[in-house]
C-alpha cells in the first residue's frame, strides 16, 4: 500500500462527493464532519462515476441506477456480495492522504478474456 497526498481538507465540502485521479485511478472522497472516506469512483455495475451521485445517510447513490454503497465499507445496500473497494485515509499537515493498493499488473487481452471467462475478474477489473 502507498499513501498519496490528495487535497487540503478545507477544500472538501461536508456531505459531498469529490473525484480525484490518483496514480491513474479514479478515487471518490467524501467528508462527514471530521470523518473522511475514500473509495473507488467506479460503480461495479456499469462503470458510472460514483462521485457524480448523491451522498445520503453514509452511502453514495450511483447516478446511473441508484445502487447505494456504504462509504465506510463499500458494501452495496441490500446485497452484501457486491462492493466497491474502500481505502484508508489520514490527515497529515491538514492534507487528506489516501492509502491505495499497488496497481494491478497489466494483462494482455487474451489473459484478460481468459481470466474473465474463469470468473476471476469483477467488472471494474476488466
């Protein structure tokens, strides 16, 4: 895991979702009072940008089809088997930092198709 400095915390609006491109990945950051959350900005259903959705009751509501994902654990409400990756956050010198996992290795098209056929990849990994 690697920590990335994202944004000064005073620039994050409370109760809103914000998108940041970090290390070639889209990250959705939300603020609820003094709590900060980060998750993948890509909905696992059709790839919509979650940061374009609404933040209500601790969940991001996907703007494409109204799926709701908890900002705490990324679990889709009503379906515990569907989730969005979440990332740890911390404040350093009034900046929000996000801990992202290493980028997945690049696969050839053939490797991707075979892994998908075997059920080894979720929609956001293809």
